[in-house]
């Protein structure tokens, strides 16, 4: 058994109906408010010469304000594709995506993205300039107001000492912190994070995860976080959506993830349960 608060809800429906997330908030109680993000029965296909690749099939979930919502699944199950669709970079082949009830049709500053790659900063701009740039350009803040906000978020990711440094002088972890500060400074409706710590060494990765959680306790922002690491999903998420291997379909949703459960070993048991749910269930299908 997992810790008593944590619940895994298998999502299995022969007809492929949308059962995930529907009508539930993190507590599992009926939802009173409209969800912030609603992904409804989204199928995403890539059309390549002579081949149509289905990345995700009829994926549905809802994210509520201040959720730390994790998409978890093995490589190739369509996590990045889904995140790009939420970002507005790709259009669903079927289904729909709405933010605050508005259909997502293109990228916008209400959905800031943090990627895995360390090269997402502008190399010719300093840390301060990288964070200030979208504030002045996309948010239209005055230079002074943009810098002030940028300084605030750079301090939040503990990078004030490197504020005038250029990206090539920073470690991978520092670059990812800048990307997080840049995303958060825009104060988006939702921060989209695509395996932002996957390329970091284990110790730095842990520090970055802790910092992200600390930031969340300070400001309660909403994050949609993609990972293929079960341990990372349990650490970061209050809700975890489990996606099957290629093509990605919703397998289950883990709600009320209890991140305090590590001491008594139940996080380890939850990891095992999630692993079994992700992979072994294939046998029961068909
Ligand atoms: P994940 O992020 O979970 O590893 P992706 O979303 O990157 O998975 O990929 C899902 C599937 O879509 C994979 O089979 C991948 O090969 C395919 N895919 C991803 N991007 C493209 C693309 N631009 N063109 C064609 N196929 C793609
Ligand atoms: Mg990916």
C-alpha cells in the first residue's frame, strides 16, 4: 500500500472515453471552479512522408490553479508532443485544449516553456538581459519595471551573483535556473516544463527539484511538468498522469501524492506501484 493520502485511479475505458481528471480537484472532491487547463480527448499525429505517427491518443486531463501536475511516461510516449500542443506550437489532430475556457491556437506569454536543453538562453545576452528581454518585449513593461521584476526572480532562483554573466560561463544547473526565472518572471497562467532537470548530474538535479518546490511554496504557481523519472514525478507532483508507451494513452492518475512519505519507505512502494501500472498492465489489455 502507498501512504493513505495517495490514491491511484486507473483510467480504463473500452470506448476510450475521457475519464481522466474529470470533475476532480487534487482532493478528489467535486470541482467547483472551471479548471485552468483542459485537455480533452487529444490525439496528436505527425505526418511524415509515407508515414503517419500517432504520438498520443485521446488524452484527457485537467489542471487546476496551483497544481504541480506531472505527465509521466517512457521515452517516445508523446509527453513533449503534448506539452508543445499545450504551448500552442502544435495543433491537435483531434480533441481540444483550452486555457481558462479559451481554445489554445498559438503560443502565448500565458504559457511559458522551460526545455531540457541548456541552449535555450540567448548567448549574447547576460542573465539579467535574458530574463528582462521577454518582459520588455512580450509583456511591454518599461525597461526599469522589467529589470526590477527580472532581478526579483533571479534572486528567487539564487542567481544574483551571476546576474551579469553570459550563458557560456554558467553551469547546466545555473542555465536551467535562468530559464526558470525567465519563465516565472512572465507570471504565466501555467509554466510548462519539459524534463528541465534530465540532463543535470544527480546532485544538481536534486537541488534544482528542491528549489522548484521551494519556489512553488512561495508563490503557488501552476506547473505542468514532464518527466520519464518515476522518482522525480513523485517528488515534484501533487498529481501525476501516467501515460502508456507509444502511442501515449492515459493509464491512470495519481492524486494527492504524498511527498512526505519518503521516511517510512512508502515513496519506494509508490514508485513500484506506478512502475507496475505503467508497464505490466499491457498484458491485461486486448
Ligand atoms: P517523449 O517526449 O515522451 O519522449 P515525443 O513527444 O518526443 O515523446 O515523441 C512521441 C512520438 O512522436 C515518438 O514516436 C517520436 O518519434 C514521434 N515524433 C516526435 N516528434 C516528431 C516529429 N517532429 N516528426 C515525426 N515524429 C515525431
Ligand atoms: Mg520528450
